C-alpha cells in the first residue's frame, strides 16, 4: 500500500542541506539507472512545486494590487470630475507657486504612504506581523503619515518661529485664501495625489501580472544525476575482508573442536583399559 511504499522510499532516498545552502539528493537502489532516474524525478517535481508556489504568491500579490488599482482608478475619475466641475463653475486656472509646492509635497507623501501600505499588505501575509522587516515598514509608514499630517497643519495654521532669523513656514496658509480658493486648492491637491498613486499602482500592477505569468526555472542544478559506475554498497573490499575474517575464526574453532574430541577419545581409551584390568583381577580372585 501507499504507507509501505513511502516507508520504503524514505529508506532509499536521502535529502541533505549542505553548509553552502545547496540541497543534496541521493538514492540507493540495486539498479544504477533506476537510482539515477529517481533523483532526476525528485529534481523535476521540486522545480514544479517551486514554480507553483511562486506563481501562487505572485497571483495573491496581483489580486491585492488589482483591488487597490481599481479603487484608485475610480477615485481618480471622481477627483478629475470634481476638478473639472470646479473650474467650469469658478473659472479658476492657476495657483500661487508656493501653494503648488505644497500640493506637490502632499502628493509625494501620499504616494509614498500608499506604496508602503501595499508593500506592507503583501509582505505581512508571508512574513508575519512580528518580522523585523514588517516592523521597519510600519515605522517608516508612521513617519510618512506624521509628515503629511504636519504638512496639512502647517498649510492650514502656519506657526512662526521664535527665532527672528527664521523665515515663516514655506507654504502659504490655505486659511488665508478666499473660500473658493481653498476649495480649489483641496480639489487640485486631491487630483495630484490620485494621479501619483495611479502612476505608481499601474507600474506595480503590470509587474505583478508579469510575475504571475512567469514559469522560468527557479532551481539551479549544480550536478545532475547520472548512473553510477561503481556500487555504493556492499563494498567489495570490505566484504572480502569480513568473509576472510569469518573463515579464519571458523577454522580456529574447528581446529579446537577436533583437538578437544581427540583428547576425550584418548581419555576414554585409557579408562576403558583400566576397567578391563580391574574386571580380570576380580574374576581371578573368584
């Protein structure tokens, strides 16, 4: 049955991780060709399994990114529509340079936050929540969120430094602009953020689809199995030595037995003669 076959196979096959990190596979069988075929079969099956695992991982990543991609595409369309409607209603065309800088900075930070969230989401399922790389990503993500929050606060409520040599904050406060301008700034900023995120997600999405479609070899075979020229076991020289030793021991034992039997036979002959003499003496007296 299958259980017995697996037990037998485990006795024949050996898998060992070497110090270099390479995997060594060996099979001992009466047939040299069969042992060679078994090793190469293990290699081909290991390759198939590794490719399947990589494809499954790539598929999960692609699905995760695809969901974000579709969500962002919808949000980008909505942001574009709001921006278009606002321009049509209020006939707003341009913004002050410092406000543009603030919008670009906010767009960059938001894109980095989105990128880190995606990277965190894909790696956390594989590495686990307490892995050092996951903790590092969470720390980096937290820093970007703080910077973005600080940027929005400075834009809305600028604070002057107590040092007279320091200049006022770089960005013009949104609160000083007219209400229409503030709304326009926020609309423009949201559009820039969604545009940046869309560009980043498009690249990631295309990469994920390529990774999913890959079926290239993932294992480098350093030494493919070939039929052995010499027997692995039993060792011929060792067998000759062992059998010679056994024959020598057996010969010694036989010699001792013959000697012992001769001694017993001699002793019995002497005892037999003594008994005969004793009988003759007794009969003479009668």
